């Protein structure tokens, strides 16, 4: 398509609501995907850190158990 002005470009031949709505929804979903990936990454790191802490506590206690 050829537009003679920016106004015609933004109007999109009468389909601006559908075109820009689609662009907006796509941008929103991409942002949600990035947010969800970061949230899942942080959750996984916290879980691994908790597991590592428990493993360290158990390894510190094991010599005491062997003596008894």
C-alpha cells in the first residue's frame, strides 16, 4: 500500500482499529511472555538455593550422626 500522509498511514484505510489493536495485543503478549520467563527463572533459582541450603545443612549434620 502507498500512503500519501502519516494520517493515512495511521488510519490504515479504515482498518486502524483492527491493525493497531492487533499490534497492541501482540506487544502486550510478548511483554507478558518476557515477564513470565523472568518470574519462572527467579522461582527456579530460589528453589535451587533452598535445595542447596538443605543439602549443606544435612552434610554438616552427618558427622554427628556417624559418631552416635
